[in-house]
C-alpha cells in the first residue's frame, strides 16, 4: 500500500510537494466535479484527498499538506483516530441503522450520558441528538419556545448559526449564506456583539448596550431565548470582552429567557477548555454541539436543563438519522481520545505556540490589526495599517500563497479579512511550527 493510500495516525507527518497545487490528478477530478456537482457547492482548496491523519492531508497526486483547518474544527482528534475507527468498525459490523425513534440502542443513550457529564454545570441534564449544527440550533429554539411560551429569538451581529431557513435568519452575513434564499423565518432580532477591536467597550458596557437594544426593540417578556456563540466562528473568531457573556446570562435568568450557547465550533476541547463557556464559568440553559463531537461523522446535540428538555411533547424532537448508531459510536471514540490524550491541555499548548508565532507576525506586519482566540482556535484580523478598515485583498493573497505551498488555511469574518487557525489537536509541534514558517513567508511575499 502506498503512503498516499494510508490514513490515520500512521500517515507520515510532513509537508511534501511533488506537483503544483492542484496537481494533474486533482485537476482531472475537478473537471468531473464541474460536470456533476452543483456549482453552489464550492471548495477552498481544490485538491482531492485520499488520506489524512495526525496533522496532514494527502492528495491524489501524492502531495502532503499541513492541515490548519480540521475540516472546520471537526476532526479535532485527528482523522481516523484509533478509538473512532475501532468503534465505527465494530458498529458497522453490528448494524448501521434502526432509527432511535423506532427501536432504541445503547449508543444514543451513552452519548447523552457523556454529554451530561462534560457540558457546563452540575444540574440535571438531558440531550437530544441530531445530524448537523444547524439542526441542533433550530431544535434548541423549538425547545425554548415551548418552554417559555414566547416566540422571539435574540441573536448577535456577525453570528453564524447555519443554513436552514431559521438558522439563515439567525445568521448575520448575507453572502454567501443568505443571498437570494429568503424570505426567512420571523421573530429573529439582532443585538450588537462585543467586538473589542471595533467597539472599545468593556464586557459589561457591551452587554448593557445589547440588553438595551433587546429591551427597547423586543421586550424581555417576548423573548424565548438568547442564542450566542461564546467565541464567534464564521463571523471572525470574535472573542467578546470579559464580562459580556456572564452579564447576558444573568439578565436572561432574571427575565425568564433561555440562554443558549452555540458551542458547535468551540466545543470539545477546542479552546483549551471542554467548552468555551467554561472560561468565565458561564452555565448555559441549553448547549448546542456538533463538529468536533464525533471525529468526522455527522452528529449534533442539544443538551440542557432536564426540565427545559422535557417541556416538549413526545414526538416533538427527533429525526430519521438523528443519533445514528455509527455516529454515536464515533462520538464515544472521540470522547475517549479527548480524555485519554488530555486534549484540552493539548489545545492550550497549541494555542501558546500559535499566539507566539502570530505575535511575531504582528510585530513585523502592521496589516495585522488584532490577534485573538483561545487554545487551538486562534485568528488574526487584517486591516489597512493604522486603521480598522478591513483588508480582504491581502487576506486572500496570503491564503493563496499558503495553499500553493501546501498549508491548508481558512479565512472568515464579516468582511473576509480574518485568518482562522484550527489545527487538529493531534498535530505535532514540529508540523505546527513548519506551517507557521510558511504563513510567515506568505506575509513576507505579499507585501
């Protein structure tokens, strides 16, 4: 078996370029993609993958690329992590599906037990399992509406919550997520986010501003829930100022509003804690999770206070594939890898390396206006020097250089001017350092 056909953690861990990016094999397959895949399904880096593991992705041409994206924070435990692969193999041999709503199985319940243990707070919790982050968010809103008897939903500037009709309404950015897809679901209201680079407010001041908007424009008595990413994802890895989240959560509790933490991108050790809410001791009423939960298989969850979760009538939550047994087996394997490898601590180590390297970049390149994030979820925002005017052109140029040199990087942000770094927690220090050498070269080559 060739190196390019070997997956998992045994894959050689190094950057290797044997063709241009993309190579001839990928270019041939791109023609096939163009003929048969809808144009609306885009790709960031047009290489066709045959293996991945540790911190690398290998394409059909034999190029080995360093992965700083983790499939958008999904394969935090690495691709084909041993416990995930073992569990999936065993479950596929046993059975692949029954539909939990028809005939239940232990794996679904085991995942719910694990979620009750690892999510914030020591109160009694229950969960419901779904397929995607958007589905989890939509169901969390359903639960909040039933529990409170209220309709209105509060979200924030720069938020991203998904691509379903309701979650598109909850998402802030128009292109590419919303443009042309309306009309959207109603009773969704947007409040200003704490964005330290741009507003200069303390957390408490920013929370007071947001609460004032909600009280004046919606009315606390009409709000079913506040839905917020503790660190925003697609919106630019915006980290709210300290005090912002606790103040919002306290106001929600005082007014009978369900506080929902969207931990889909931040959860499962990514930020150096099991969940980003843990950083300030915020205990949400409901938590939505997906992405890193199952090592690459589609699974999502809503976990929350038992009395809230039980407010929905029997049959009101579910779905044909929600909590699929193979995905549940993968999740239990991923959780085993997280605990056994102390991946929360590993995320902090990765974060320290990235923060140091990004600090070196900022000292040399005044286009770097901000460094932010926690753990293995770090970002830099690029602006015209001496201003907060976004610089998406330079951002795109640096990203293109990295891709050509075999480093997978992702951009994000309302203005497309933010680099986000989401390496798998299985990446080695050496590979991470090599990746940031390329990032530094990219900045130096695109002045």
